[in-house]
């Protein structure tokens, strides 16, 4: 058994793990990074980048299908094999390769491959032949898709966000289980590429927008294009020349359909459950399992820190990288941990129309005294694009007029969301943002108009 003694151990070489490594490696050589599985982050391999490559192909197909509106008669067909071949080529040769170039620069003695688990406080076993003793440990072990037991009878036809990009051709039909970001982005993309797609929800919630009106608007708009059952339960599944799904809607009605594939996108589960934190001396909370302090990303009383998807809190790239650095800083300064300084929250769904949440949500603010500015997504520029579906809401402090948050549903909402995030970061009021020049015609005119609407409501 090989034993390695170091000051720091980082479990996971994804976005958070690399963020932590970049901080700690500047201060000491006494660290190791332990990676279970291939290098290349969740974002690059199975998340942000391959999904956007698929969405972009779907957008091109959709543009052809809808071009007649503009007086442009065009025809096209989707070659599923080529779509997926191009996706993997770009993913592997550009985004994953860029990550691997960074990993290759890490000294070999600082990299260990295998699955880690605690066998005692500060003591890890990696695989069956390596042990690591570390004074401080960062858990950046990521997450994995969650697949419920109900899908076991059709497991050979089940896809997840970890496997969907590896298929060699598009299926004829797919059931998408879930109505969160992964389900909506991939479901809509597959539909636009010619796959017969049906989406199944559980709670009735769709996407991440929190205002009831925005929820209703999201369901209404996406239902014009997609077949969506928003509320109910998958009762059973079985295999018979396809994957059969029996789904009971919340109104009691049953829907039974057969599909080539089933894309389960109901969420991801943290890989922390594989580490045996109990052996590390961490006592489980009777209600929340092994809970950590979200402000310091530490397990109180232990030199153990957590970051990235493993936290199951903010599974987005920039937050994961930030968390890796926050965890590293507190590990370097242990036992004098400090509260994490967070960026303005920003979440974007790359559906069509896009969804975005900036700053505080309506749900977080509804018990405070706020002013809501609200308008449809119908700026002159959006009319030119023929993209007028959606709404924008901006939330102001009722007294100061400071922008606190916003929820957006509309074409190219990502750009307006970034402007709002900048304004919130700098503590700007609606009046201060309105001093900025806005070009005509541009999508940013909508931001000006909704802030004027909010100011009139004060």
C-alpha cells in the first residue's frame, strides 16, 4: 500500500477542484488532486458546452423551418449522425482539450487517479492501493444524474445528461422526464431537430422563474411548441419494442406512450455520499445528512471544505469556480475561516425564449416592500426578429429605487440579464441605469422601458 502525506488534498479535478488547485498551488507544493474518471469538467464534457452545441444546431434547423415568415423560402433536413459527430468533435477538440491542456501542466506527483473515500479523519483511501493523509481536504467531487427506480425496467433505453451526447444518431422519439434547465434545454433542442418529444413534469413548476405570472407565461409559451405534461407521476415503465411510460396526471387522468429513448433529467445527486464522511469524524445532521456552512463552505469543527456541484446548491460554472477558490482560501487560513463573498446571482436557461434570473428572485423578495416593473418582451427589435413571446420583471427597493433582482423570459434575455447583474453588483438605482445611452432599435430598449415602468409605479 502506497501512502502519501500532504498538507492539502483536493477530491475532484472539475471546475471547482481546479479553482481550488489554482489557489493552493501558489502557496505550497504539498498537495494532491484526486480524480475519479476521465479529466475534463462536467461543463466541458456533459454540461454547458455540448448542450449549447446541440442547441445551436437545433436553432439552425428552426430558422429554416420558420424562414417563410420573412419571405425566405428554404428547405433543409437534419442528419442526426452529423449533428452529434460535430458536437463531439467540437467538444473534445476544443473545450475538453483546453481543460486537458491545463491538467497536463499539473505535476504528476500532484495527481492521483481513482475513487477516494475516508477511512479515518484526515485519511483517505484511493482505489485499493493508495492512501493519502492530508491535514486539510476539499471535496470538489461533483455530482451524477439521478435515475429513479421506476425506470429500471427500461434502463437500456434511458439517457441522462452524462450519456445523451454519446449516442450516434438521434432517436425517433424521446420522453424527457423533468422540467428543469437540463430537461427544457435538451428537450426543446431534440424537438427542433426532428425528434418526437414529450416532456413530463412532477410538481407543475417549469423552469426556474419564481413569480406565479412568469411560471404561467413559461408554460403557455413552451406548450405552443412542445407537448408538456407539467404535473403528475410516472407510475410504471416497461419494455416492449420501446420504452413504455404510464404517467398519471395530477387531475387523475393517465397517459401511456411508447418511446425509443427516455431522457431522465430530474436532477443530479452529490457524489459526497460516496466518500463516507462518517469515517472522517463528521457527525450527520438528523434532518439534512452531513451539513456544511454555506457561508464558509466548511464542515464546522473539521478541516474539510466543499465546493462546486458537490454542494448541490448552485450548479453553474462561474459559481463552481468561485466556490473552489473560496474553499481553498479557507483551507489555507484554517482555522480562521471567513464568510464567502459571492457575486450577484445569475442563472440563464438557453431555451427559446431564454429564461434568466438576476439578483434576488421574486420569491425571495415577496415579503419585502418592493416595486415591480413589468412589460411584455416586445421591443421594436424583438418585433423585427419576430420574437415577441415572454415578459420581463424588475424588482426595485420601494424606498431607494435600488435594483434588487429581475426575472426574464424572452429572446436574447441573456444580454439584458448581464446588464442587470452589473447594475445590481454596483448597487445602482433604476434612475442611475436610465442615465445610460440606449441605441434604437436594440433589445436594450426593453430594459429602459421596464425601468421607466417601475419608476412610474413608485
